[in-house]
C-alpha cells in the first residue's frame, strides 16, 4: 500500500470557481437585441442611465424614436440603473399594453419619448360575433 503515506489530491480553492452569473448576462443575447432593436451599454460608475450603442432599422426601438447615443434615464419615472432592469420591464410589456414614457438624455437635453407596445397580432380567423357553443354528439352515449 503506497497510497497510505501520500496526501489526497486537494480540490481547487473555492475562490477560483466563478459562481457569479454576471458573465452570462454581460452581453445582450441576439434575441434580446432583436426583440427591442437596441444595443445597450451598462452605465459606467457614477453615470446615470443606459447608453444606446445602436438601433436596428425597422425595430420597435426605432419606431419609438430612440436613437444611437441616447441615454435611457427612466421608464415611467422608474430610474434605469442597469440593462437587466430595462430588459425585464421590456419583456413585461404585452401587445396592446398602455404606452410607457421613456425619459432619455439626447445631446445634453432630457426628452420624454412615448413608447407604445406593439398591437396584438391580428388573428388569422375572421372575428365572429360569438363562438359556436360545443355540442354533445348524440353518437356517444353518456353512461
């Protein structure tokens, strides 16, 4: 038994294992960028707001009037401190939801932009005055 005298291999120190999830949320996913159509930068220390790095042509953000280099300051008077907050608020919008007021800093001046969520997609079936009631089929006897 030569295994007795040797110390067991030590596990790596816990400090070297990165358990923070920040690394995954540091870069916006393509889906998030596409959903709203903007690329955001996290605010640098002491800065207020989120800088818009770019706006995708034809996107919701462009239609709302957001532009590259705008700084998002607030959403319905709620201060935007990080990108996650903004994306969470954005994801919470449902088609047909009431408009929100986004305050931006543009060219050194604050401006309020009214952002109206997309309208619900029209259904493919024509609307009927009232749906037909499901009828019991006489061929299936009820016990």
